[in-house]
C-alpha cells in the first residue's frame, strides 16, 4: 500500500483537531468534519490537561498557543468533607505544568490551532457511513455528500458512529455509577486556591473546586446514582431540583460547596448526566479506517486523563501514518497505545468506586489514605509512568513485528 497523502477526520472535539494538525505537520492533507454547527463548540464545565497532555501538544508545536487558554494548576489537594487534608499531589519536576481550561475555551483554542496550521474544518457534516475500498475510503455524510481520502479517522467521541460501523459488535459505553454536575461562581468571595484543585470526599458525594486569582471559581460534583441517566434525561430534571439535591448532599460537609451552589446562575448549571467509560474496544482499525480518542478509549473524568490520552493518541497516530503504509501504521499505533490507555481506564474505574463507598468504607478510606500518602507515596513511581510519557516527534516509527 502506498503512503498516505489525504485523511478525512470525523469529529472536531479534542482528538480531531489535534490529529489534523499533526497530520499536516507530517505532510498529510487532513480535513475535519464536525457534526454540529460552528457556534456549538464545546459545552460543559472545566477540564484539566495533565503534563503528558501538554507535552503531546508541545510535540507538534501548539502547547503555548493552546495552553494560553487555560490556567496553571500544578497541585491537587485531597480532603474529606470535614475539611481534613488527606494528601497533596504536585506536578512532577521538569514537566509542563497541568492546566485547567473552560471546556469551550479549550475546544476553541484547538480549532484555532488547526485553522492556523491550514486545516479546513467543515461544520454541520455528520458522518453516517463509509465505503472502505482497496485504494481509498469514502466518507458518507447525512446531507448525502461523499468525500474520498486515503484514510478515515474516527475522532467522534465516546458515542462514536465510526466505531459502530467498524465493528457492529463493539461494546457500548459503561456507566460508572456517578452523575456529573458542575458550574462557576464569578465572585464566590473565597480566597484563591493558588493553583490548587481541591478534591473532597464529602460524606454523601464528591466535590471538586478551584478558585482563581481573579476570584472566579469552578466546581464539580459527582453524585452516586443507581441508574444511568443520559445527559438529556439528567437535563429533563429541573435545575432547581438538582441544586436542592446538591445542597442536601453537601449540607453536613465543611466545604465551600453550599457557598458555590448559591452562586449558580439560572441556566448555567453544567449537567453532563451519567459518567461513562469504554470497556476495551477490540477493533481499533480495519482497512483504511481507524479510531482515535474517546472513540477508542474513553475513561471517566475521575482520571483527569481523557483529553490528555486523546491528544497523545492523536499525535502518535499521525507519526505512524507519516512513517508507515496504512496497515502497518495502524498496527504500530495500536501497539504504542493500547496497553497504556487500558491501564488508565482500569485504574480509574477503581477510583470511581472510592467516590461512593458506604459508611465503613468512608472511615477506612479516611484513616488509610493519609497513612498511605505518608508511608508509601512515591511521586515518581506512582505518577511518573503516566505524566512522563513523551513523544519524540522526529523519531521514525519502526514497522511493527507481524
Ligand atoms: C464532565 C467531564 C469532565 C471531564 N474532565 C476531564 C478532565 O479534567 N481532563 C481530561 O483529560 N478529560 C476530561 N474529560 C474527558 C474528555 O472530555 C474527553 O476524553 C475528550 O473530550 C475526548 O476527546 P475526543 O475528541 O475523543 O471526543 P469529543 O471531545 O467528545 O469530540 C468528539 C466530536 O465528534 C463529533 N461527532 C460525533 N459524532 C459525529 C459524526 N457522526 N460525524 C461528525 N462529527 C461527530 C462530536 O460532535 C464532537 O465534537 C471529561 C469528560 C467529561 C464528560
């Protein structure tokens, strides 16, 4: 098979624009097709890029431009609902700083970086099918149009259409047992958390918050739910009901939760519904079609890694397509990525269980956590494998062994 010259990228979220920029750097003409209209980019609360995500952006030269849309967040403070500090995680030395973004701002910055790199982005183009041929692949859109390219990349998120077309038996997203809500407070009257994200195991629910130097606060809550709620189902419940429920869940905690909830503007509650991840997706590619980002390996937000892993995968996929013929490139890409992303997903599923323990589990956790932090926590050993992942953009990808 000849080397790749053109790519159709489905999805203009995070992995889509990044893979398109990286492909352009690799001399491959990529165009992004996004289902939604231009002004619908990125809804939702805040999102953090870890050092490995920032490093992957740096590998293709867009870390500075994109990073400017976020704020440095080099520290995570873990605490109980009683305000007792359980431990603190700092970014490891010598790495790019973690940054927190408003989701919409990160999406916008990535799209801007793609446009600056010469990537055409077409909105209102929903993929509904593809025809995979020997020499090319044809993307078929809802509006009846068709686009031919050397490869088709499914960067279409956790509910990927491309994944279902590649493998009708592919697994469905899996509910974590938690529902996600969040929001902002423009002037919460709270002191700046000085670059720290606070993560608190409240008595009845999990609460995260950060206050910027400009007094604006971002917060999120993870609430246990026996049933999966889609975003639409969760939003069908009036905001006032959710806010009342959150107030009740955090009423006994000594956290700034109630103060922040009081500041939620009507209509601004971020409600993402049930948090989900993907069980192992056995087929990442077939013929000239491949998956990247959440379509292949979604993890729940508790990992703080979904976007960072998506960016890593996007850059690695572009390197493989630059250096190898299609079939080998897809195998090399999966070889570079699968074990790592599945390790993060499995680890995160365990963290989700910790967020909703019973009373005994809570007591054990609150006693054991600080002890583990004091006695066993070795930052390099525990976080190094995750945060020190680096991509050498110029290194040639070797052909995978068959
Ligand atoms: C509440 C919440 C908080 C999170 N917090 C963090 C965090 O702090 N840190 C972190 O690293 N990750 C976080 N994540 C995860 C992160 O958002 C995802 O991992 C990341 O968005 C995946 O990027 P993606 O490009 O693969 O998918 P998406 O960002 O979902 O983008 C997919 C795009 O494809 C488009 N699309 C879908 N179907 C089609 C189609 N048929 N045709 C054309 N376009 C299509 C969609 O409209 C969308 O724009 C969070 C997720 C949630 C829900």
